[in-house]
C-alpha cells in the first residue's frame, strides 16, 4: 500500500512561474507555501491571521484583500496538514490539465466570485454575513474534484468510487457541518464555490462532460486569448488546400462543420483506465530500477506492457 501513496504524492513536472535552483515553482506550490506560512502567523499573531479570513462585512468596510486571501488562512491542526497535502498532490494534476495560465485564472475565479457574491448579498440581508470560519484550501480541493469529475466522469477512485461520488460525498459532509451550525451564509458560499469552479472550469476548457453554463473564452494553454484574425489590414488570401483523398480515391471535403479552433479539452481516458493504473505502472518501474528486468514475473511483464500502452493512449 505504501507504493500507492508514494506515487500519489509524487511531484509532477509542471511548468512553473519561476525557478528556485532546479525547482519549478507553480501556482499550487505558492498557495501551499502560503497556507503553511499562515499557520505560523496564527501561532504568533491571531490579529494578523484574522485579517486573512473572509468576512463580508469587513470587505464592505474596505478590507477587499479578504476576497483573495481566504483560501490560504489555515488554522494549525492535523486535519489542516492533511488538507494541504491533498491539495498539493491533486492540485498538481489539475494544474497539468489546465496549463499554468488557465489554472491561475481558474483559482482566481473560484476564490473571488463566491466571496464577492456573498459580500453583495450581505447588503440585502445580514443572513449571508458570516465570520469566524477559516475555510482554508479545503473548498478549492473540493472544487478541483468536481472539475476533474466533470472532465473524466468514468474515472473511479481505486477502481471503486466514481470521482463525482467522492465530490458529492465531501460536499454533503461540508454542508451538514455548516447546516448544523445554522450558518446560511457559509452554506451559500460553499455552493457558490462549486458552481464557480464548474462554470469557470468549463469556460477554460475542462468539465466538458456535463452541460454546464459557461462563457467560451477561446484561450491557448497559457491563458492568452486567441485571435481569430491573423492580421489587420491587407493580408494574403489563404491558399486553397488540396482535398484529402482516402484509399478509395474519393475526395474528402471539409465543410462548415469543421471547427476553426481545435478543442482544448483533453480526451477522456478509456473506461479501462483509472488513476491506479499509473500507480501500478510506477511500482513496476521502481521494481525494475531496484532489481532489474529479470525480477519481473511473466504476468508482471505482460501487465507492464498493457499499462504502458493503455496510459500512452489516454
């Protein structure tokens, strides 16, 4: 079982914003580091830590930074450490799917939109105002699971529970805790986090398996908007392309149904693929590295070949 957890928390080679020695620092790394730092801030100065926590009334009073800082406000505890660790592990996979720029846009959308909405709702009724709840990175981790489930609905956790089932279970548990405290504003806030995550994720190219309302942004992998025109002013007419021919000699005509911009949504994995396949493959590769190829049995060699082909075609 240890090899599964070792593979789960293995660092992914994502593109970073800058390098520290040989280490590419990504958005997930920065947020994780800030969350850990906030626990030390909490220990030394509760007044300073309180300025990071979201409070709608405080935002309306001018403390607008709370709209952005609430995910990194982590109270020191064992569960906070687990939450940070799982966010760091799963966040790397999500950042790899989005790309560096689009993932940052998604994080900002999931962070700001729910907080700003609840702040404005507090103008109509103080029922939506709540304080003293340090959400931390938990809601972003939950939001990421929803987006992943909306992108790959057939993927199952350890080949048993579908990802959407895990996301729904975590959401229900959070809502039960908040409803027990009678905190309507916090319940609305959490639901807005999930809604913003799915809508923003769909707008940025993921979560395409479900009919989710979104704004098509037409972005490249780095988060920049693509231009539909190549140049302004005079431009040479596009060269006519020769029709493609199949083996039968008949020409294939490209009609208006052909998309101008290729889809940015990654192809879903085949139903036979699962997150544990990568873990099993890593375990076999580690065994080869430690003991050599001859250490594998006939079944293990066959399994290695199957996993390599399956994951290569995902």
